[in-house]
């Protein structure tokens, strides 16, 4: 699979793909694989944070992972308004 950053022109990358931007992109690491909202942390290599609608039980039961979660209110972000 081609690196994500190679899929778009340099101009498009400069305009849209920057740290802090939110993308809706296919995520093969989830079970099952699906499209997810992701926050871009770095472009090349691509590093993203996944946005989940809820905290999975596996994480909720592990304090060391649970403390890494950040709560977001969907009404505070235009990207979640349909």
C-alpha cells in the first residue's frame, strides 16, 4: 500500500493535511476494519490518533490505558455535525 501522504498532491497536503486536521479515512487496524475519524499528528510518516464513539471495555478495565483517553463532546466540533 502506498504511503498516505503520497496519495495527494503537495498543494492538497499543504491545504488540508496538517497536524491537528481531522480526516475520515479507512482504518485497517480496527476489528473489523472500517472508516474512522482520525486526528493527524504527523504527515510523513503518517501518525494519527483514532476518534472512538465510546471507550472500549478492554481500555476501561486498564487504568494505564484509560488515563490516556481524552473526552470530546460531539456538539463542540463541527466535524461531527451532520
